C-alpha cells in the first residue's frame, strides 16, 4: 500500500424507509486505502444491497457502530442525506462541526432540508449539483442512477403488460412485437430504449433536444418527429430548458397519436430543479390498447402524466399507470456499486496523500458545496430558498 490511510471515510447504514442501497461497496475499499482513505462502515450497512460485513472486512474496511463512525470520520458518505432523507434528523446531533458530508441531498427539490442540515455546521456536498463536465463524469451519480432506472422501467412495464415484448413465430401463429414509446431520451431514456430493443420491442422515442435524434437511432429506436420549434430547448450544460405551457400543450396534441399506437409508454422528461412537464393527460390514455402500461419515471418530481400517483400503480381508462419511487433501490447491488465508485472519484478529487484540500477554485467542489459553517452556501440553493445574496464562502 502506497500510503498509510490517515483519513477516515465513515459509511453509516441508510435510514430512509425502503432504501436498500449503501454508499460504499467492498471493491472500492482498497483503492481508497491506497489514496490514504480508510473506510469505516456500520455493521450491516451493506446487507440489504447484498454486501456482507465479512466482505468489507476482507478488503480492509473497519466495521464499527453508528456512533463510532460519526465520532471518528472526517468524511461521512451517505446515499441519502438532508433533503433526500427526512429520517436523517435522528443523526443531526451525531455530526461534528467541520465534518465533510457527501451524499444525494435533493438540494433543489427540498432546499429547506439543506437549511436545516446547515445547523450541524458540517460541510455538506450535494452530489446532484456536480457540473456536467468531462472530469466529473466518473462522479456523476445522476447518470448512474438514471441508467439503472431506465433499464428497470422496461422490466416493470414488461411485467405488467398482458403481451410479450418480442416478435415470436410459433406453430400457434406469429406474435407481433410490442410497441414502446419513450419520452425523454436523456440517460434514463436512452437506457430504456436499449433495454426495450434488446427485449425485441419496436421502439419509438422523442426528446425536445434535437441533438439526441442520432443517439436514439444508433440504439435502433425511431425518432418521432414533431412539428414544434425546439431551437433553444437545450441549455449550455446539455439539459432541457423549461419551454412553457403553450409548448407543452402543443406537444401533447402532437404526441397523442403516437401514445395511442403504443403498448408501453415510458416517460423520463425532466427539467433540472423544476417540476417535470406534464406531457400526457388521462384523456390521451383512452386511445391506447386495453392493458397497456405507462411507467412514469418522473413520478418523484411531479410526474409527466397528470394522473400519475407517486408510489402507486393505478388503472385509468384500462391502462396501467405506474409511478415508481426510488427505482435504483430496487436494484441495490449494482446501483450501490456505481454509487460507491462515484463517491470514490468525488472524494479522491479533494483528497491526496492522506490530506483533504476542499479547494473552491475547483468547480466540482464549488458547485456541490451547499452548506458550511452553519450557512447555506452556493447560489442555486440560496436562490431556491429565496435568500438574497450568495454567501461569500461558495458562490457557484
Ligand atoms: P434529465 O434527467 O434532466 O432529463 C431527461 C430527458 O428529458 C432529457 O433528455 C431532456 O431533454 C428530456 N426532456 C425535457 N423536457 C422534455 C419534453 N418536454 N419532451 C421530451 N423530452 C423532454 O437529463 P439527463 O438524462 O440527466 O441528461 C441530459 C443530457 O445531459 C444528456 O444529453 C446527457 O448525455 C447529458 N449528460 C452529460 C454529462 C457530462 O457531460 N458529464 C453527464 C450526464 C449527462
């Protein structure tokens, strides 16, 4: 081992109801140790994700109690923290001032949770705010989790569908393939296209960002052309911009035929920091074949379908409408593996040779830091809270 680990990265068990993921996996323990970071993990923390205590120990992690972790770690890594975990309030008195806390904190969806968390006087780093730059790709938890969600959405749809997905030529006749329509072709949507194609479906997809047309086609999907003006639909970070209710009304009208011709619709459309646009109404479902399935991956952020009920499966006009919550937690082994690698890359960006240097000259640190020394920092969260001026410590 190159250096003796001097920094302790603590990993407590997740406390959010139904959360099966864990922020660290055994395979990542040794690479961290090589960089001078020792992993302390709460006993049983990886169990729900399929990682046993003994595996962490074999790789050199130290098993510890929750209290030991909070009292000794310089860095605490969670999957969910602050705004993303209301049940985390029980830990508020355990954090120590100056500790660095890393996790998904839902800073723009639940900014009040960041304000509350700031009272711990820790330095909170919200991974959702990572800049979408090449250097940060290995840390990008949103992309990791969206890949898992896109794949799993297709399985959920297939499981509820009264049809099979692929074409099948049998002695009992030929079965035509299912028709799948994916709305939003970002990370989740592209993974859903690839997964539905692999299952043999005929796949159509649409996105307001015209740049994705080629990506859809390269996965074997058909790009649905809508006669709407989408110039300026993409911001400089590669995200969709909010386009206004007139645009969405027109989009709904134009997509109605494609929806009606589909056995499965998977919606993934999102605008960062905003409520998701309503792209399908209950009325539009009337045209779909009986037993069709809609999986609304935006359910957590308001939903792309106006009848979606977050966390529920309902039937509307004979169509099954599913609003799944926390899909990555349903595939906890691999989502934890990806998340842990993202956390490692993020931590090793500010740790070298056993020393922490959380420099704000690095936009990765600057953009993700949302609380420090008891203050909410970072322009985007402060703006979401209606706070006047960004605090001096970390203006994004
Ligand atoms: P996202 O989750 O914010 O949105 C999902 C998709 O919904 C996006 O493709 C968006 O354009 C689309 N959408 C929004 N409104 C829509 C509407 N009205 N109709 C149809 N579609 C709509 O986005 P994401 O998946 O996280 O990523 C978006 C882009 O960022 C992708 O091009 C991705 O490749 C890119 N990206 C870049 C990096 C990087 O450079 N580090 C990392 C991750 C993602």
